[in-house]
């Protein structure tokens, strides 16, 4: 269906029916926008795993060392 044909059909409707068409188009925009966001947020397992590790390790470089080698009972070679 061409845009001109759609405009012609909608223009023949009453104002109340035109509002229904507008409401439906708005609904479709929201519905498919939500689906696009969901598709973009669909991460692979590798991406999620990498982010999880990054988040878990974030800030550890600033943590003080709690133990030294002297605290070890055995030293592994």
C-alpha cells in the first residue's frame, strides 16, 4: 500500500476514526521500538561473561594488600 493511498483512506474517515488510526500507529511505533531495544540488548554469552568479570574485578587494583608472602605457610613453586 502506498502512502498516498493510506492518506486518502484515512482522510475519508470521521475525526474519531482518524484518532483511532493515529492511536494504533502510535501503538505500533512503541511496540516495534521496544522489540528493537530488546534485540540490541541481546548479548552473547561471551559478551556477558566478559562484562561480568570486568565488573567483578573493577577497583581491585586500588585495594590494599592484606597478606604478604610471610603469611603463607607453604610456598608453591
